[in-house]
């Protein structure tokens, strides 16, 4: 993808953090291989790639100009080559609830595509509500179908917040046993092939919703992350991009701070 090499080369490295690269095809993998060869480092600039397809042919045609079946055929040798090079491979399935081009999705297709990605070597498959239309009931039904062929430990949740249900959907899949949730600071993201869809669920909103729950954030000292600092990061990156943070928790916390600052001046 454009700019990937420059971003990876300039990014500050943190222990225990992975920096996956989105790879749409063999050409993308070749670019990663070349980058690693030209920039030997320990740890390497990246040790993981992400491959992607969709649960409907209509969305796959819009995104990859082919059918889902053909996209899987093309991804299989890419995955094998990446694994042979010692790279981890994560898979993504788009439009697992609804497709902007063909409507409601057959959850059996989600199951079959996810299984195909696991069978070809993906250590984990992220199920994406790309349109952001999913409700907890729909997500639960979809996940029950996917679990018939793929162990829940190999699945992750990826929810856009177009209709305001992303956090509810996160809580739903957690109850089903999923333990990896994709989120983006400040609600960044989106998809050019899903008209009207907003960004991924905001990291701040997920962290706020999990406060006081039985769930804890892996990789942290005490199972928690400083939400106040996350809000600062969300607003900073949003300002750099000339936008406002779409995180509901972030906006509420920022408004509270502004009120406190105003009171302190009185």
C-alpha cells in the first residue's frame, strides 16, 4: 500500500507491539519482502501481514475487482509464501452482516470464507461489520454460524459505528468468547467502498464500556489503560488530520475538562 515503507521505516518501535502490513496480493507481499531485505533490523520492521476478502461477491468486486472465490485462490499462495518467510498472517472478512451493494449477508458465506482463511494459514480472522449496520442480535446469529467451522479463539471482532451499535456489538462478541477487538483511536477509519460508513469503533469508547467489567486489557501492567491519556491521543491525531474525534467517550471527557477549566478560572 502507498506509503507503507516510509511509515514503517520512521515508526518508533515498542516492545511487544506488532506492526502488521495490509497486503492485497502477491505484489504487496513482494513489497514487504523487499522492504525487510533493504532495512535489516532487530526486531524487524514488521513480522506480520494482513490479507482481506469479503463475504459477498458484490463487495469483493468493488474492492478487489474479482469474486470472493477467486480472491481466496489468489490469497492462498500469498499466505503460503508469507508463512515460509516466517511472517504471521491475519485474515479479514468484510461485510459480515450487510453489504452496501447486495444487502443482507448469508452468514453461511461468512463461515465458509473465515474457514478458508484459517485453513490457508491465518492465525486469526477478523469478522468485519464494514457497513456498521449490525445489531447485537444479528452479530450473535452471525457468530453462532461462524463458530460451527472456526474455533472462537481464532476469531476477532471488527465493528464500524455507523448506526451507533459498535460498542454493543463488541460486548456481544466478548460474551461469545472472542477476545480480540479491532478498534481505532478517535474512531478513525472507514471504507471507500462502503458509502456512508463511519470509522471503526473508537478505542476510547470500548475502554470506557469495559470499565468495571470482568474483561481486562491484555498486555498492560494491571489490565487497564489510562483512558484520559487515550482521549488526549485521540484528539491530537484527529486535529492533525483536520477532523474532530468521533469518540463519544472522548467528546464527553473533553467537555468535562473544559467545564472544569472554566470553573477553575472563576
